[in-house]
């Protein structure tokens, strides 16, 4: 009578997942991250660098801070913008966001 109780055991725990079990999930997450974050950001960076290479004197541009101006002078690092009659400011070339001249030509 007591011998059957003596052999009773608790249920066995399921085995812990191994690294190989979770590897497909890591690969899927990385692929999603790559195609939705890394790749589009790389394309955006490439188009912005191309935009900065092609700007020239007389182009109307928008800075990342929202200032509109016409390019009066260019150096490797800085751009001189005329934002009003006789009002010129120097901004970093990398802070130019878009060209208004190119946007108006597309319309």
C-alpha cells in the first residue's frame, strides 16, 4: 500500500531552450531591424550626401532648423545664406536639409 506512494515523483520540468532553439528568432529580429531601420537610413544618408555635393551658389535651401535662404557662398564646411535683403548668415553645410529649387522644379 505504501510502496506505490514511495515511488511517486513530481512531474519533470521541461528542458530549458538551448541557444540553437532561439537562434532563428534572433535572425528574424535582426533581418526585420536591418530592412526597416538600417537600410533606409543608409539610403537617406546617401541621398543627403549627394544633395550636399550638388548644391551651388544661387540655390534656395532649407536648413534643419527651418531657416530659408539663398546660397551666397560655399566652402567645404560652411555655407553663407542670404535670408533677407542684406542679411547673411553662415551655417554648417551638413545642416542643410533640402533644396527648395529642386522641389519647385519637380512640381
